[in-house]
């Protein structure tokens, strides 16, 4: 057996591709969240991740969009990796800007910084650096690229770190997100910490945070009671769907019926550049209350992920052609990602043995039809999108 937990030999039971780390405290938090839960979560989050202020949003993508809008960045180029969640590119386009895609390095799936530097031009106003799968990028080099671009072109080039896979990951001992202008975190159910949905921006500069918060409060409505109810039901549904004893049914519905895809369509469509219908409502207090509980579990969650990654590193059988990911100090392992020569076959074989492997991320964004206007050749991103599987570290 090659997985960290025992596989179950029946097809009605299958080990989930991830399990949200939820306990009784998260369910208790659904009952009576305090009215000021969002501002409490912001303060606790800033404190936990070394920021002077944090500003909450309904989604990570909305946080990123709002930052660009609040700063009046428009019709500019935003440098970003070709291999990241498609919604990062959606947020750039919806903000009125243009993604400039940069290929990744196959060592750690992060944006290739030499190529990022070469892509900077007079229209560049921001660089989004995703610390993909929890591997910290060289934040000193990123900062230097942004500063140098600013000097060369006579305007600020903002460094936006996307820490959605890398809460608290460190680069040479310093937490990512504490360097640069702003950091983004996303809290959907598949993330290291969840707040049901939701996103957060963190800042070192309190005046900048104040400016973005003011913009948010002018442009996003308070969460409706309906949203609060819907989020509670979603968490209960997701906890059931990813529970090991019920996951066989979830998997069957996903593989054999269009039902789950229909349910999640409005939330995430790689090919449709739009936001979910409730994107203009702020984070709900109930989401913040769950986020607070998760924050208190952070150390245990990360320690567990690191142990699991080390276990796979030591024990996962890697036939010829398999490439395991690096083990790095400070990495948070949002996913344990392996490159395999024939993904379809490997996924089918593992499913037959009772383990559902994840297949994240299945596209290189510039290859998506919706991004035909921004197409550039990114061979490493294309390879990663076709050849990676991920093993559960949760
Ligand atoms: C790397 C990365 N950045 C940003 C986001 C956006 O998060 P959200 O779904 O909250 O908009 C995601 C989403 O999964 C992501 O994986």
C-alpha cells in the first residue's frame, strides 16, 4: 500500500482526496456567531500571520479584485503564473486589467522568477506570486523585481503574494506575506484553514489597509441572513460529503452523474470569467467564527501536513518516471504533488485500490479558451497540468 492511511477494498468506500480538518468546535461556531466576528477574525488573523492589519472578503478572488480596484489599477498588465487557480486570472480580468502569464519551474511548480523579471514592461502595475502547493517563493527576489520595475518605469509595481496554499510558509525563516505590499489568503473548504468560504488581505502598511477596507465597505453589501444560513448548510454538507464513510457516494456522484458539477458551477468555472452570484456580499459572521476556530488549530494542522508529506517522501512507491515533490523547510504542503507519466491510468489504479487521488491543477491558464487573447507558450505549466496527481495530506 502506498498511501499514508489504510485503503479500503470496496468501491463503495474510498479515501477522500482531502478531508477538511473540522471538529466539534467548528460546528458549535455555527450556532451563535458574534455580530463582530469578522473584525475579530481580521485582528486575530493579522496577529497570527505577522501583519499590521487584515481585511476580510467573501472570496480570495474578490479580495484580489478589490485590491486592484481600490488602488485604481486599470487597463494595466498584471504578471502572474500560468499554473495557478483560474480564478486568480478571472479576478485580474474582472478588475479591468490584463494577465501576463509566466511559465513555472518544474522544481516546485512556482512561477519562474527569471521569466517573471523578463516579462516586466512599462504596462506592468502588479506582480501576483502564488506560493504554489505551499512552497515559498524567493520573496527577496520578488521584492527586488517589483522595486526595480518601479524605478525603471516611474510608477509603483505592487507585489501581491498569493498565500492561499501557503498560510505561514516561510522563506529563509521569514513568513511569506510579511514581505511585499499585500498578501491574499483563501478559506474555501479545500484550503489549509477554512472559513467555509471567504478570503483575506493582509498588509504591513496600516494606511493601505484602511484605504482598502474603506473601499470594501463602500462597494460590498453586508452579508444577508440568507447567506449565513446557506453557508451553515454548505459546511454541514461538505463535512458529510468528505467524511470517509460517505465519500464513496460523493465520489460515485462526481464520477457518474452531473449533479455535483451542477451544484458547484456557480462557484467555479475555469472557462467562464465571472464571479459567484454572492460575490458582492461581505464575509458572513458565521464564516469568520469558523475561521477563528481553525486559526486556533493552525499549528496542529501544519504539523500534521508536514508529517504526512515526510511520510510520503519516505514510503510512497515511485515507479520509473514518477517525480516526487521536494521536501522544503518552511513549506506547508497544501497538496503533495507527484508527476506521473500516465495520469489517467494511475488515478484509475488508485481508485481501484480505494484511494481517490486529486488532480489539481488540470490546466495551464493561457491554454484555456477564455484566455485565448492572452495566450503564450508555457510548456512547464502545460506539462504540470497534464501529469500531476496529489495525495491527501489532511
Ligand atoms: C492559489 C489560489 N489563489 C486564490 C484562490 C481563490 O480563492 P477563492 O476560491 O476563495 O476565490 C484559490 C482558490 O481555490 C487558489 O487556489
